[in-house]
């Protein structure tokens, strides 16, 4: 598990590339990669309704890791309140789409 994280961590950050506006579908394609990385499970595919109850190992510690990984991938920042109060992945996607550079 740690080797996978180490090998993939450079890919989480999109770098200084000029990001064009992403579609909701493209956000989900990227989010799937982030979720698969954070939870070390290549079978994870998220959607608007996905919650922590749907993914094994999604506890408060992994939630922090997930939020950080999503922030790096999409170059956005969540407030503490947002990070704690998101009810599902759809709410996360809405915030990402609002804030992406």
C-alpha cells in the first residue's frame, strides 16, 4: 500500500498546467483516480450519491487524506466546515466545479 502511494503521489497534483474548464464527467474521472489511490482500491467508482458508508475504510482519518488529495489534484481548497459537512461526493464535485482555476 505505501509503495503505491509513493509511486502515485506525484500524479495527484496537476501541476502548473493551465487547467481548462472541466465537465462534471471529467471531474468524476479524476476523482475516481484519487479515491482509488487514497483507499488503495482500483475498483472504486464514485457518483453523486456516494458516501463514506459506501467505501470500506473511509473513516475520519482517511477523510482527511482524501480531502488533501482532492485539493492537490484539482488545485482547490475546502474550508474545514465544507470538509466536515459534505454529505456525499456530489457536494464535493459541486464545490470543485465552482472553485477550479
